[in-house]
């Protein structure tokens, strides 16, 4: 491959990946998957990696993602397996939403409450033994009240048992590419072999938001009353109007955590924090880092879908060049003022032999210069370029030889 094209001003956020470090989490001191309680330990803030330099956070694990562009804005131990506690319920919700979308479930369908679900401890929506609860009530109980009992009813209703439902959870995790995830239950109940990474949780949240937007509103409801018991949404960022989802969680081993998402001025941010010492620290750190992500970065559109980025020379074609285009808008998330830091390079075979089919990949767009990680996009021929007829090919070869090309 020969290189064609010149450097052009552009933009890029380097996706700086910290080396994955595994710190096996301690076995929980108490089998408490409730989100109640208040930690009293003191945590010293340590730096997280960001494209604009280190940023201290009390969170032991942290990851912030631009949901639309996939750019990583902050990460700290983002690939370490950690206890996800009730953040697990996002995968349970995803499978419920999938069953609804595929019409295996209906919102007004009722599911029976088993003794196992009724006896489930930790955070609860207080389902009655032997009762029949609608799927929609169970979704609200699971997501607003963080009900472990609601999760068991849904899992048994979909798969027959929680164990069979966990098989579905792990299969879906594999399809999503969640490489540091292993589920052992549908609730996040403490188990030394039940873990996720902060990056995996953010990826799961992105799927929930993008794959099933019609059900996402359940995460943003601020309170719910069931069985004459009213409970507020445990995500204080939702309660304050700073986020429109997703979940909080707490166990002894994992500390206090949350996965929050918010959309402002057309940009959506997904944030995962875990290992915080208290629910107050979770709320304050969550609000601070979410605000930081919106203030310090912007989305910039470099190219519009099907815009010609480079004219690639064609050898022995009926046209001398073919326009190389992207199939989607090229939009990147950058720190403010970083546009001039980045360059674009277009690589292609020069010349490209005819014939060239419309839609064939003809070049690669590389964005670099703003960090250690390059970002690449395939470029495609916007039109077909047929090969010259045999007599015309002969003339072209002769002219090329005479011209010393």
C-alpha cells in the first residue's frame, strides 16, 4: 500500500487504556445486597486517567464514556473485576426489555410470586407470597426500589428459575463483549465469583439506552408505591434531575456505586463509579464528575455521511479518480480547544486498479496526533468505476510508458 492524501486539521480523543490490573475483591463480610446503610471509612482520593491529565477521585473504580461517540473521558481501574452489587439489575432489566420487545412478555402480564422470591432479603419491593404481580409493576420495583424480590419473580417468569436466567445473562454478556463479567445471580447478591468491570457496566448501560429506548423511562421515575409502601428512587442524581438513569448499588465488598447517564445539549454521558465510602460520597462525587465531563469536552463533527474525503486515483478506469467517502458522520469527542492538535491521514493503494465497485472499501482514514491511540475509519467508493475497453487500456499503457509514469 502506498500512501496518498495530506494532513488535515481534525479532532480526536485518545482512548487511553490503563493496563488491566486484577485485585481480587474480598469476600463480603455480610450477605447484604441492600443499598441501605452508610459507610464510615475514609478513602483517600487517587488519580484517574483522562485525556486532559490526571483527576483525583475517591472512587476505587471509575469510567466515563461519551455514549454517542464511544470516546473514553475518564478511567480508573476500569478493567478490574469488581463486585457490581445492584448494578447487576441493569442486565436483568435488559433481558426483560428484550422479552418485551420480542413479545415473549407483556407489560400487563402477571407473574407468580414464589416463596424463594418472597423470602429474598436485601432491598425489596415487598411482593406478597403467592401473589400475581404485573410485569410493569415488577420493572418499577426492580429499577426504582431496587427490589431483589422483583428480580427473582422476573427471572423465574422468563427462564423458569434464577439459575436458568443467569445462563441467559452470561450469554448476553458474551454477545455484548463484556470480557470481565461473570454473573452468578440476577440481583447482585454478594458472591465471590460474581463480578463486572466499570467498562463492562458502561457498555451494558449503552446497550440498554440504545437498544431499548422505549423502556428507558423506567430508570428516571423518582418514586413508586407498591403494597402500600412508598419508596424513592435510590439514585440521588435522578432525584435531583442531574441524570435520567440508571442504577445505584452497595455491598460490603464493593462499597457504594452507581451507573448514571445524562443528556445535555444533544450529548449523552455514561458514568460508572464504585468503591465509594458512603452514599453521600457517591452522590457528591457523581454530581461532580458528571458535571466535569460535560464542561470539559465537546462533540465535533468532522465529516458528514457520504462526504468526499479523498479522491483516489484509478488505474485503467473510465474515470481517473473515485471519491472515497464515509458511510456515517464522523463525530468525535474532544477536550475544548484540542481541534488543532489532531491530523488526518488517508491511506490507499495508488493507483487503485479498475474496475472499482460502488461501495467497495478503497482507503483508510486515520486520526492521530492528540494522544497515543489512533482512530481509523474505512472509506468506500461512492460510485462504480468500470475498466477501460481493451483498445483504450492499450493506449493508456502506451501513453503511461511514453510519459515515464
